[in-house]
RNA sequence: GGGCUCGUGGUCUAGUGGUUAUGACGCUUCCCUUACAAGGAAGAGAUCGGUGGUUCGACUCCGCCCGAGCCCA
């Protein structure tokens, strides 16, 4: 029985513990009907980092859906993944144990990683449980586990056999500091100081020469062509000729391409293997040869002739000096320009040519776009991000990473003919560096020595498999097919995702799962926005405006945070604001206090009551709640949490507490009133369930205290009762109560002061007693008759939705005539400005005055005359 | 530099062609009415970022500009 003040600190912790202990949210073990399953594929957070407020926000939104769907009769599959595979965990392990991963075999190092991260996993679990989500803690996985490694490698084998992957000598972005290849998304721009060198090039078989400005003279030996912009009239005549490279002497074609930047340098550009991204594009577009002058350690190769063996920095100095000697260096000046750097270490990247594995994307752009279209997007507008990403794709997806730790490619190459040997599925996971290939000799050439692939997968190659991990995707040796152990989960009903990572996490997941199963992995996607600080600015460590979950939850109940999280349209960014949480706290308190009152009033409430015997106001309240239920259900179905929350709060607070409860209280205290008691309890039970997905803890406490001892989260969602009621009379009655409150307020009377006499001109049939009871009216009469007041026509209001389309440009004339009172009312028609408007098109505005005894109050649907001696 | 999203009282937010713009927080005044004063009642407060256009009519649609965020270069 709810009594005293609500104590969220104790109550919330208690329920969180019990929910986990009692496995309340456990997904059924046995196979279930896919039609009644609601499966969620949650993107696993990095556990080596700390749980931040953005995680909390995203998780709460997921939980709203999970709890709502559960009450709607679904078996909800709500798993949790710990992402501990990746550089962050590796660095953490090295730090904590004071080791270097290079000193260990991969498997050993991964084992150490698992040990270190398990501590962080436990911490993460605790924090996730503290926000009261209904995750099924029996359904968890670690991305570093051997099982997930197996899925990753199975994915590779499957895509390889489907010919969706290829290995190609291709440009790779290389970080010389980290000695690893990185993806395009791991680079960022940086302004750096450098020097422009103006170098003179001779045109072959001509007296002519031209000048190129370059920041990278050490790339002269790598030069394969010179480019001119198509709009560059001055240099147009050079196109088609050849240029001779100073010092090195190679002769290269002069070509035209619109990617030449006319603003920088001389408008003529040399293309090398590879100075920047544009060089790579030119290499691909113009089918240019490769001249690799710098290797991956930054050392000059044989291509550089006498400079070979020097570091690229040394080579630059010597080449510049030699150019000067030859008279080819015309000028050298300091500039700042934008370079590509590795986002982790800030080192400017190199472009190398390496053997890399790629997943094909470009050839199926249309299909992947259609896959995106097949999913329901909440909100819809976020689909454009997915669409734009696909339309802008210029590369296939490079999945090779030249790192010594990570999940290895299950591949060996023949030492003789480079034939690719892929591991057997039964043997996965394997590490080619430690394990033998599945064949003794090369099936192609019979050679018996193999070279292990030493690259590892890009972590996204694993992160993009979560639906398959959750659904138990594996090889069935009997049928020789890939199968889903838990077929009923797939495709997943919902995938939550932050809007900042739609382009790679979501996209890559769709692509991979689609290729593996032939099905789009998600029926729907729910996109969450970012959490901003109080000033609507992005949270960042460097600015120091990070909000930590512990800090917030020490101060506020979780339910208050949950109320706050429901406060914005899904997909929109949401500022963290304490007043939002304070508002939540107030609602929790209101719900608690109202429940105490309901409890005290409904001790004798009948479980059953013939709806035909309901009093008007009870019938009215139940019918009004029906409409609210329909609204709230629809909004939650559409992930419009904010609308559901606000409407429910407002109906509960104002209609139920302020209007109905005040009346019911009086009725029940004055006499036995089974109709009121029954209604009060019925409505209250419904409110507790309606609030349950959002205010998960306080509703649970109330349900247990007041009702059947089961969890509110295991109850079914309220269905409308389908009662008929005179809704209009009820609303008029409430408006009359409002008018009487206003009268008392204006007269500075207390709300329980009595009023002698009230006359209501309007329909309030059946509500008279309720009004007089709650407002302490000694004598209340109501009538449908015309009130004893004088009406003066004060103006005409047009209904523009009718007048506008009908009269178009004549509307201003009509308005002008009305403004000058130049019109005539003929019967139910309005004659104005030469047109005749029907009764639907306008409304006569009347000013009412009352000169009789007492005071006249006008309200929605009724006119009220108050006569009071006091 | 490109794409997408957002801009509404002091603050947060609803509203996507119909003229009196929603609600909450805060503010002012009044009211201790036996669930709740962290409550109730009343009230003030917005030319809907700027500008130009389409339309009888624009917060809403279109162009440009400004500001913020995200992604990409």
C-alpha cells in the first residue's frame, strides 16, 4: 500500500535487482512463433570506454519500445553485446598489464584482452542495470569471444565463395607512425605548414617548358603524368604532348582532367604514385602505370635511382638541392595547406600500393538502396542519410588491416603461385600464423609451402554481424549450408542506431547480412539523436561539458531520466536539462500521491460493475480514457514518445487529478458509490499500465502495492472499453467547473467556499450533482433554454477554408467590407461585397451582456450565472 | 567546399497551407481545499532566425542569406 513519500532511491534499486534475479525479461528458451516475437538488434557499445549519457539516452529509447511491445503481447528479444574487439581494448590491455601485443601470439594476447575486458564488462553490466532497462541478461555476447571470431571468419568464407570479395593490389592509406593501413574514415584534415617548390619541366620534342608547384619534390621519381584543367586555355596546347621529369628523366603524358585545382599553384599538376587522394582517382580514371618510389617504412625504392635507400625526408632535401644545381628549381616559398592525417596520432598519411581484401559494394548500389527502402525508418527523414551515403560511394570496402592483433583472415597463399587457400568452416576460428592450412599441397600447382595472411579484419567487419551473432548463424555440415539457429529472430524487428553512424555501422550491417541471408536484416530502424549539453552544445571531453550518468543518477530517480529521454522527437538531438528531469520527478510524485488517494477511496471497490449502471461522469471519464489510449498507443507504435508522454501526462494530471478525482473524492466520502469506486480503480489500473514503459520503476512499485503482486511489465496493454458516453456534456460540465473556479479565484474565495445559486444554460445532463458537489453550490439549475441575456453582433468570422478556395482574389474585398460593417445578414446567408455566403462559410460573433441579478460567466458550451450573497 | 538536419515567448518543445501558434519550466497575483504548496486558480510574455518570392491566405511551400549540429571532402 503506497504511503508516505515515494522513495525512489530504495524502490528503484530494489526493482532493478529483482527484475534481474527473477529473469523477468527472459526470452523463452523454446522456439517461438516469429509473428509474436519482437527482436531488437542492439549495437554493442565499447566496454573499455566509460558509459556516457548518450548511451543512457539511446538505451532508454530502446527500452520504451521493448516494454511497450512486451505489454502488447510480444515475446521481446532484447540482448546486450559487449564490444571489446578493437584497438581501444588492446591499448587498455597493454596499459593494464604493462605488455606489448607484439610479444605474444595473437591467441594468447586475445586471451589476455578477454581477461582485462571482463572486469570492464562487469562494470558496464552494473551501470546498464542501474538505468533499469529490460535487457535479457541471458542473451549477451562479447565481440572478442572465439564464437564471434568464428562468425567473422565464416562471414569472410561465405562472401569469398559468393565472389563478393576480392584481393587486389590497390592504393591503401598508410599511417607511417602506427605502421598500419587505415580506412578513409579514420583520416581527418589538418592545416600544416609546408613549402611550394616551383619546378621547371621540359616538353618533349619542343623548346617549350612549363612550371609545376609541388610540396612533395621527393615524389618526382614517382611521377606518371601531368594534368591540365579543361578550362585552362593558356596551357591547353600542352595536352597530348609529353613532359620530361627533371633529374629522373622519365617521359610522361600530359592529360586533361577537371579535378585540377586552378586556384592553387600554376594550374599544372603532376600525378604521382601516390601523393594524395586525387592521384589515386587519376590512376584509376586514366589507367596510369604505378611507379612506387617510397615503401611502407618511408624509404626510397629503386625507382628513385641514386636516391634509393634514403628516407623520404632526406631524399627531398637532396632532390631539391640537385634541382637547384640543374637550374630547374625556380622558386621555393612557405605555404600552409590541408593534408590528410591519421585521426588517432595526427601523422600525415601516405598512400601505398598493397594487397588488400575488399568487399564489393559499388556493383550493387541499387540493391543496397532498395534494402534501405524496405526498412521502416523512425524518423523517416533519416533515410536520406543512408541514401546519400550510398549515392556518394566511390570505393569498395577495404577490410584489411595490417595490425598484429585483431581477428585474422582465415587465409593462406601458395608460396609458388599465390593461389588463395581458405580455411575449412569446421576449423574456424583459425589463425594462419599459428595454424596449418587445410591442404598439404597447393590445389593449383602442387607446391607444398604456404604463406600465411597476416592481416586482420577491420573491426567494422565484425561489428556489422550482430544480427547474425544474435540469431546463431553457423555452418551446418550436414546440409552444407549456413543456417540460423534462431530463425524466428531474423529479420530483426528493430535496429536502434545513432544518426552519426548510419553511414557505416548501419549500412555495413545491412550489406553484410543481406549478402549472407538474402534478406534485409531489419524491419525497422530507430534513429536516436545526440545528447547535447544545457546550452545545446555538443558534449566533448576537451570542452569539459560531459555529463556523467553516475552524477545524474545520484541526483535524480532513473524514472525522471526516463521521462526526460521521452522529451524529444526521435532522431532529433536533445539537450540535457535538469528542468526536464525535475518535471519528471514532479510527475512521479503526482502519480504516487494520486495513487495513495485512489487506494484510500477504493477499498470497497467492486471488481465487476455493470457498465449500464455507470453514472454519467464515470462513463464520461472511461470513454475519454479510451480516446487517450488510442492516441498513446498509436504514438508509441510510431516511436513518438514525446507525444505519448505529454498527452498522457496532461490527461492524467488535469482531467483525472484536477477534474475527476476531486469530484470522485467527494462522492465517495459522502456516501457509498460503487460506480465511482469501480471507475476510479479501473482508470487507475489503466494509468499505471500506460505509464509503465516510461516510468518503469514507480509504476512497478504501485502495481505491486495495490494490485495483483505480479509485475506491471508482464501485464497486458489496456484496450479501449468501447463505452458510449455523452462526451460533450462531460466536457461542458468540466468547463462549468472551470468557470466556477475562475469566479472564486476572481472573487478571492477559497476553492471550498460555498456558492448560493448557479444557473447553467447549456447541456450538462447527469453532471449537475458533480458540479455542485465539488464547487460547493447550494442550488444548481440547468436548462437548454435561451439565456436571459442581450446579444449584440460584434463582427463576422469567416471560415477561410471554405471562403478562400471559393472566392480567391475576392477575399480581400470581402474582408474590407466586413471591416467597415458593410454587410447584411439575410436569413442564414451573409450578403457582402456582392457575394452571398452560405451558413457554413461564416460565423456571427456575438457579444453578450447580462444585466440581471448575479454574475455572468461565459464558458465553452455553456453560459453560467452565479448568484452569491457571501 | 558538398550533402542532410535543425532554428517557434527568457529556456525546452508541439504545430507541415486556412488567419486568435501547443504545452512545460521560469515569472507575476491570489488560494494551506483532510493525496500532493515540489499543490491549485488566474495572468503577463512570441511580428515563428533574416530576406525575397509563390498564394485569396505562409510558422508551414520555393529561392537566397545568417547561425547550430551531423556526415562527407
